[in-house]
C-alpha cells in the first residue's frame, strides 16, 4: 500500500478536513494517552472505544515478544555473557578491559543501544569503523557477535510480517484496554498515526510493516502562518520521503476580544510572528505578566495547594477539579509532589515496599567472589531490618534497636564484625560493676540497650546472612542461574510471605500479581553474572498494573499539551491553563539524552550513510527535539479556550535564571509569588507541649539543660532521663572528655611531664577503646593531641588536686562536651558563661514546679552549643539553621 502525510489546521475541526471520510472509521493511534482523551472529549463518539488508542499499545501488540520481560532479561544476559566471555575485536587488551568495565557500569544504556541497532537493522558492512570512538567499536563488535552466534534467536525481530499477523496485532491493540470492544465494523484498510514528533525505531519499523498491506496516514497540526515554528515537523516528516498534503484551510487567528482566552491566543500569534522574523507586525498594548517562583520547591508548594483544594472537592478525581491545569517545560516538581501525594502517582510498586527494599539491599551487599555479605553501605542493613522479614516481637522493633546503636557498627564490612561488636558490648556490660564506670557508659547509646534486645538484633543478623546465602550462594557456578534464583524467590514469596504472614489486602493483591509475572521465569534458560541479575531484577519484580492504576502526575509535561488543550473548551469557564518553568534553560535545552550511550550523533551521521527512511527519520527526530517545546508552548496558547497563566522558576541551586527570551522580547512584568500562610505540610514545630510527669526529682544538670535550651531539656531530662550520645562525632568527643577526666583524676598532684603524660594517655586510651570499637587510628591521634595541648604548656609544674568545683566542671563536660564556647557573633566571649551557675536543690525544685512545666513551651534555642547536643539529629530548628 503506501504512506501519506496529512496536516490539519484546527484541532477542533479535524472532522471538517477533506480526508475525514478516510479516517473516521479506521484504527487510530495517538502519540500519548492525553491526546486520546482530548479527542474523545471534544469529538465524543466520533473517536470511540478501543479504535482510538496509543502508538505504544500498537507497537507492543505487533511486537509482543520484543516488549516482553522474558525477552528483555534474556537479552541482558546474552550481552553480559558476551562481554565477560570475550569476543573478537581489533581493540588492544588494555582498551578492551577498560571499555568493558565502563560498559558493564552502564548496562542499561548499552542494552538500549544494542536494541536500537536491531530495531534499525544496522548493516555492519555499512559502518565506517575508522569514524567510530573506541566505545562504539566495542558496542558494534558485541552487535556483530550476536548476529553471528546462536544468541541471534533472542534478538529476533520480524523483518517481514504477514497480513494475518498485522491484522492480529491491530485486533490486540484495539482490545488491549477494552477487551469487549467490537472491531468488526472498523475499517482495517487504513491506519492513522496522529501527533507523533519523536518517532522511536520500533514505531518506525511498525509503520513500515503496516504500509505493506494498509494505507498509513500520518497526521500532524500545521500553521503556515508560523512556518518557522512548525518547520521542526516538516523536517521530520519530510524524511519519510513521501508527499505531505496540506489542504488549503482557514488558519486560526485570534479575533474574539471577548473570549477569556483572547490574550493568550494573541500572545501565541505574537511569538509565532517573532519566530518568523515579523517583529514589525507585533504590537503589545501592555506587558504580559509572568509569575516568579524563587525555586522549584516553592513552585511545587504552590501546585500542592491547588491540588489539595481539588481533593477536597472530589478525592476520586482531583486532577479534573484543579482550578489550574499546569504544564511545565521542566516537570521535575513531580518528584517533590510525589512525597506529598504518593497515592496520586499510581499504584505503589512491589520494589517500593519494605520487602522489595529487602531484596534490593541483600543483592547490593552480596559479594559473589567470596559467597558472603560485604557491607559497603550500612543503610542496606537498615533496609533489611525494617522490612518485617526477620523475626521481632513487634513490627519495627529491630529497626528501632539498630537506629539507637548504629554507630557501634561504623567501619564494619561483614556480619561477623557486627556480631563481634555486639558480643563485646554484652561482655562489657556483664562485667562492669563499678558504679562510676556504669555512669560513664550510660551516656553511650549502645550501652543503654538491654541484653535481650541486643540478642534479638544478633539473631536477626544471623538470619539475614542465611537468607542471603539461600538465594545467592554459588550463584555464578550454577547453570541456568537466573531461573534458579527466580524459582527460589517465587517459592519464598508464596510460602514464607503470602501464606505465612498477615498482609494488607492491597499488598497481598500486589504480591499475587508479582507471582503471576514470575511464572515467565520457567522459560528462561539463562546464566549470567550476579551483577547482571542485580541490574535486571527490577524488570521482573513488578506487578502487572491494574487498569486505571497506571502512574499519574500532577504537573504535566509539554508533550501532553496537544491532547489536553482539546478539553479546554469543555472545562469550567474559570479554569486556568498554566504554562510553567518558562526559562531559556527549560524551553530551549534538551533535558534527555538524544541517543543511548555510547551511540551519538556522529555514529549515525558520520560513521554511516544509509538511505533507509526509517533511519533518517529517527536521527532527524533526535536532532529536532530541542525545537519541540517552543512549538508546544505556542500551540497551547493558540488553541487554548480558557484563561492562561505564565510562570518561571528564578533559581536552580545558585544559578539565577531569566524568563524565556522570546517572552522577554514581547515585554514581561514579573510578579513575585508570595504566600502568607504556613502550609500544613510545613507546620511550625518550634513550640512543643509536654504532657506527663517525670518520676523523681530534678538535679542541677537538668537545670543547666533548661537554661541552655528548653527543647534540649525536653528530650534529655523529660523523655530520655539522661544525656545519651548517638552519633560517631559526639561519641568521639565524649571519649575525649572521658579520657581527659580520667587523666586529671589519676595525675592529680603529680609533676607535669609531657613524656609521662603521653604514655599515660596511650594506656588510658587503650583501656577506653573497648567501649568505642568504631574509633580509628586517626581518631586516636586527634584525641590525644587535643588533650595534650590543653594540659601541657602552662607555668604550672604539677597537676592540680581536684576540688569539688573541678569535678563539677568535669561532669558538665561529660554532659555538655564544652563548658566554654564562642560563636561568630561573640568572638572572645563565652556564650556558656551564665548557663552553669551554682544552685541548690531548693532553687531547682522552685524552677521545676508542676505548674511551671505544664505551662512551658519547649522552644528551641539555636546557637553554637547545638552541634554538641545529643539530639541534634531530631531537631528541625538546628537542621534548618545549619543549612542557611
């Protein structure tokens, strides 16, 4: 048959185009689901049911195997094995070794590049090797190895499909989302592809197969009056090497000044004229307003308020009720909004549940060379303990214990080292009977945990090692190791999780759908490296998505404008279409990689020169993406039938940005966004009420905490009843205080000798070291030097005999690290000088009456002392101030 390209001038009047009778009853495939939705909204029954769907559904239906997870995983293993086993290449051994490491590090990119070459059917003999980079030669030789080996069966992509296969694919595509759709009345002789600007290789291959038996109509919007804006479409579609038919139709001009969209339509017309070079034809009566957001977080917060308001109107369809429909040239605000509204972004995937984190974490820790866990990031242990897989009395107990004693394991690289440190703590606690020593270790976090809880954590770590070994031991020495791993995983999820645990109804349903997906494992006879398994786990460990629960968004991208704008004339008349992130960097910059690494523009345009039109279209699409956003902005403003708004984000980190230069040329009035209210997501927590009474009387050190910071008093005196140091920085500082105090006790009255002092410091450090097993040799040097500098150098010949006041000061340092501190505003002045007065018990009791404590607001007092506070990590005020 053939390919023909039609343009349409008005998206609201496609049914008035001369070719309407050709397309009104044929399979219709759009660039995105939003375009499908927009056509159905505006044209009602003229674009009905399964007849109108997406190009992605079409290609997945025609090339079902190519899109299947089983094939994708098998292809990953083939590429991995070729790299690890070696293959013929004219690169040197050193080059081959270095590049193979880079390739294995970028597995996903390399996989995409190999697939792209197969989809484009790249001819090896047509490639000029001398024009390639070393990395491209490496990839090309992998491609050649696949073509000339039995692995080609795993990359088979039909080069010629029968008409029956084409019809079956069309049938599958039209019933993919609506199984009962009756296709008997659909005219299969013509196929429409609508609104695609970025053709990927598999789409082009599909079009090539379709056109052998069907008439394929490619459809896109065109405005001759803005020729330079739409040139990007002509450049791409001209590469199809077939006629572009542009019927003479009336083009749209903004004429109805009473329309709510008139100003936006005029703006589109002016930008279009500006791009066409007709600057003299532009007349701007008044500057256009553009809202200025200081940063992306402020923009996201603005959107969140609009979304929350819509949720209150209808929680089932909040996007429909948003008073502003927002389209951003940079939609990364969704990364922030996903934290606020996770339920809006589709069904939570299996790997995002704690159990999914568990399997990712043990895979990250497993060392296949030694068949053991190798801890490179202690957060992997935390993920495993928080997954509710390992035995604990109550959910979350293991993670709570670990968080309290995590510093104990600093520097550990194996479970055995973690066992040894727990054993050491239990032993020290058992044999420590001196009350003074017991008081000293009571300020060390891991010594405040009971023996039973330490043993529970110890058993959990042992179980973790056994589970990891069950799945991964001797992985690389087994045949069909992928199938064996997923068989074990399937059995474990079925018996140890689904049948043996109480799961929420939602998660149980997700798990069942993961198990259904794992059925495909039975057919994978693949063996590859452990690293390859890790990189492909995410392909299999996903549940099949339920209809209607696919991933969603709040801020749309510019690719969604052309479909959604068709709904603007059917929405609430007060709705606003908001075009956001309108800076040069986001409108004019390409934010995604044009080609999968290591392929690049030179690979396609310099190293080879094929005449195949599919190849030419693909390369042209990648090069033209930079012009798409400009077109989308003009299209959205021109065909919008509602109110509009413009905005931009002024700062990206430390970089200052300006609005899009074409908008600036037309005159802009910047209006800075400001919000007087405090969002509920960022409630002020600087004042906290405490209910309840502490048992026992207060002491002088409680009084000191109260004077320094009410929040410190709340956490240490009222909640923890002690000062407990938890992180390595403070524990090392506390170790230094303990060591210095011990030296002062032991050396009082003795002559000051630096040699004797250093020897004594070394001996005492070795004694204390058993309580701080995470301390390194460099810490030893720092601690000893700090103390030596404080104790030696004066005119005094002997260490002083300690008085009651000296011991009070020593205790203050144990609980507050420093008795003297300066801050940037008070150089030379001790900001702690009035914090530690001598008071008696009667004064303390008067200060801490029940009535006074009941009426106290536990306000944070931020200053230099905060960095030495035992609960600084949970203090939001300290966190904020330390980053300003």
